[in-house]
C-alpha cells in the first residue's frame, strides 16, 4: 500500500485489535507493553474502540476484551461464507460421532487461521479457538495446506517461520519436511502425531475448489488415547475424507480431474490423490 494512503491512526487501532487474536483479555499496561504506544496515544485509541463497541472493559478486573461489534462482524462472515456455512453442520456431526474436535483452517499469508471449530460433548476440549493461528510445519492443518500449495509458498513459509521444535516428534529439517508433504499428497491426508503438542494427534484433509486449488483444510483432533495406532488413524482418516467429500459436493466442487498443486504463474501439475 502506498504510504500516502496509509492511516497511522487506523493502523494503531488494528494493531490493538490484532493483539486479541491470541489473548482473550488484556490490561491497559499489557497492551502498552506489547504495542509500545505511549499512554496518551493508546488511551485515545482504546477509548475510541471502546466507545464504538469494538472493545469492552471488565469493570471489576479492569481488563479489555473484544466487544460486541467484533462479534457482529464475525457473525456476518459466518453467514456470508459458503465454505463456513456449508461445513459447520458436517463438522458438528463429525465431532459428535467421533468425539473429537473438528477444525476448519485456511492459509492467510504466512499463517494458518482457524475459521471454524466444533467440539464434542466431552469434558476435555482443545484450547485452540476461531480466529486463532497455529504453526504450519507441525500440524495436520499446516501440512495439508502447504502440500497442495506451490513450492514457492512452502519455501517462503519455511523462510519466515522456520521449523521450530515443539516436541521430540517435530520435523525440523527442510528435507524431511518436503518428504512429509509428498507423503501427504500421496495419501490424501496429513497426520500430526504429537508433533505440535505431546499426546495430541490430528488428521487433516484438503478441501479443494473446482479447479483443484487448495481452499481450506478440514481436520480432527484428539488425544493419543483417541487415536492410539496407525490402524485407528487410517480408519478415522477415511471417515474424515468421506465428510470432506460431502462438503465439496455441497459446495458444488465436483471433482472432474485429479487435484493440482498451485505453481508460480498460475500453472499446475497433477499429483497423486486418494
């Protein structure tokens, strides 16, 4: 964006709102420490966001949370997005039948953003939330989204984020990660078996549009008790893929040719898929 058309005041407000992607509530001092804004500027921006109901303040605790207008705008997206509105009933059914958390995610720039989540009726639930981001290289969502993206996109994500180790099972070398992505394309689904969080297992499958381009990733998450071995993972992956296919059919994404991986200059190459 040209500097002449960039509003520093609006950018400050957006920077503050973006802090709440990963934190449900923040104090004034928290926001100042993270943002680096001086108190006078920060007070004006927060007051404006508060008065317009984009932030609310817990009067007892004195901490700020996202306001009702953020919810209204987000709900509008839920209503207007065919991907989310079509996927949600299938995700609810999948969570209920398998007793696992179901996630829908997209690659937004260099980050994976969760755009929908459904939880099973059980006491223990996964802590990730809608609007939150998760690592790319060590999650089933990330592997799926990169496996069906261009090589240039994959390399850029690796260059920006690196391959940080989260557990002893995390893949931390580029060579091994690229081999893993090839395996995802071969099998048609990805597995994170304790690579991001210990004792947590995830399976992800791609949602491809009419042209075979990756649009989103559908995944299910449970513990290693829920998904204890390779046989269980394969059976569960087949169920996930069946549900994914129902979503694609409902969206009108009728697959007439093998899915393709996006390459530079909008050219594609065929890849194996099951």
